[in-house]
């Protein structure tokens, strides 16, 4: 497999709320993300036709700090996407690719980014766009952040937005 890969009519699309690829791409918290990252790395090693689809969080999971009494404190930091190993996906006109996603009572826009994991492309979705309302900008702000509504919106953005993003990139 590693020499020739597997021939398929199209790629396998792996959707996950988190991907543990490397600490420079802080969009994971633990086991699920590490598993998803390992799937991407193994698919790359085997030259499988494989793409990952996830969310690009401004704040990934928290950093843990322990005080003098042994208490854990969560610290969140905004990521600077210019310092991360991601690039915007562009459309045929060279503009950043934006995908519409319908949520109850409104339609939001989702920007598509990409990262490379060897031979695998990881497409990441971002809602922090000027054309979205303040609440909608925060949908993909923090990994597992917000309330139940935010979590459902994250899953809608990942599922529906991810399928639309894959269709848009061919």
C-alpha cells in the first residue's frame, strides 16, 4: 500500500470536531483529536485518498495552569492564524472560499482553510467573519465552548458546511 496507494473513485472524508496533528495547530483536546490526527498521518503514509474536515478554532482547548495549592486553572489564548500552518482556500476568482450554512432563522458564511498532513489535506472551517453576526462569529471560536446551542451549531457547521466545502473544492 505504501508504494502505490489504493485506487478509489473519490477520497474518504473524515469529519471530526478536533484533530491532534501538532501543537502548532491547537485544535484538539485529547483522545478524539489524537485519534483523528493519527488517522490522517496513517492515511498519508499509506497514500490513501483521504481528506479531513474540522473546525478552525480561534481558541483551541485550554492550557492548564496549576497554582501553588494544586488547583487547575484554564487559560485560553486566541490563535493567530498567520502563525499557524494553515492557508485560506480560494475560489476560481482568487477570493477566500466562503460557504453558506443555514441555521435557524439565518444563513451564515463559513471560511475554508487548509492544512497539509503529508499527502492528506485537512479542510478547516472558520465562522469568525465580518459578515456574520457576533454570536455566529463565536460558533467556531472555542473547542467545546459555549452552551448546547453553540455545540449543535458547531456540528451543523462541521457537517453541512464540511460537505459543501468538499463539493466546492471538488
